[in-house]
């Protein structure tokens, strides 16, 4: 039967507090850097979005050309009986 040697390390309280302080400081620094980058990029994105909205994208449809998307076609209605008759032949 195998036996295991288990050792428990006791970390002093001041070391835990120091590690937690470093971790919180690192998170706070990352948050500040991320916020700074966001605040630098946000005006550029707003300006680019406004320019694209007002000057870019698809052209506006004029009132005289409002039926440009309509496709005209000739069609005929086939009755169900005639359709089945032709299919059987």
C-alpha cells in the first residue's frame, strides 16, 4: 500500500496581503490603460461613423426612381386540373 507525504505550507499573513495588493494594483493599472485607450479611440470611431453615415454607404433613392427595385414580368395562371393533366401525360 502506498503512503503519501503531505506537507502543509503556512504563508504568513503579510505575504498574502502583499500579494493581494500587487494583484489589485495590477488590475487597477490594466483598467486605467484600457480606459485611456478607449477614450482615445472613441472620438475617432464617432467621427468615422458620422462621416460614413452622412457621406458614405449606399446612395439615397430619389422620389422619381422609387420603383427601381420592381421587376416587371408577364405571367399566366394555370388551373390545378390543367397542371395535373399535363403532368400525367
